[in-house]
C-alpha cells in the first residue's frame, strides 16, 4: 500500500453500525479498513490520508470517564496526527484536515456530535418520541361528547365511551377540565 492510498477507520458504535460506516468508506474509495485507533497512529506518515465516516468516531469511548472526556481525547489524537503529517477526511461532510477552513468546520461538527453522543443533529431542539395517533373527525366528536357528558360520573365511565386508543389524558390536554 503506497502513501497515497486512503485507509479507513471503523469503530463499534451503538447508533452507527459498522456496516454503515464500511459502506460509506467504500463509496469514498477506501482500499483498506482498520478497526483500532492505535493502528491508525502507527501508520500515520506525512501525507497519508485516513478516512472516517464521522470525525467524532476517532474519540476513544472510554475517554468519557477521564478528565476532559471525549473532546480532549479527540483533540489530543488530532494533534498527534498533525505532528506526523497525516490527513484526516470526514466522509459524511466531505471535509479534510489539511484545509484550514474545512478543518475548523470538521472539528466544530465533531464536538457537537460528541455532545449528543452521535445522535443525528436534525433531531436537535425537536421533541422526540411517539407520534400522536390520528383519529377521524367522527371519533374526535365522539371523544369530545363523552368528555363533556356530565351524566358520566367516574373516569371509568368516561373511558368506556371514548374511542379505542383515545386516552383520558389526551382528552384533558385537548379540552381541559371536564365542565
């Protein structure tokens, strides 16, 4: 393998499977893939290109328990790689560490991803969880009538009149306290 060939790095991660990482690296033209960060550091030479799907994957998972955590570990790793003249490319962002502006952006995104432990950034500031079940207009009318019916004295009676899957909690959120 010459110094011009790209070497990929894959690591086990809960949210990003190794198969997904490998396919992204293969699409980007990686010939060999390594699974140990120590091997990457050992192979680092002037001008050698290392590719990874997301830069934050270079952070040691066990570094979270140490002082400075993942960020410090990642920055120390990048410093050691720079000292040896190696180049790192984030395949997802298509950014390289040897281009000044791209390097800053790549590190910035990696720090954000470390803060969210690899969760997708498009979910930030959005409520996550189950989507509310959709009901027809007739079912909504039936639920509202049951909720506002003063002849129903107990919660069990109200619950029995609500459409299947419609909860008392949801009715309270929609229409407030029973009148």
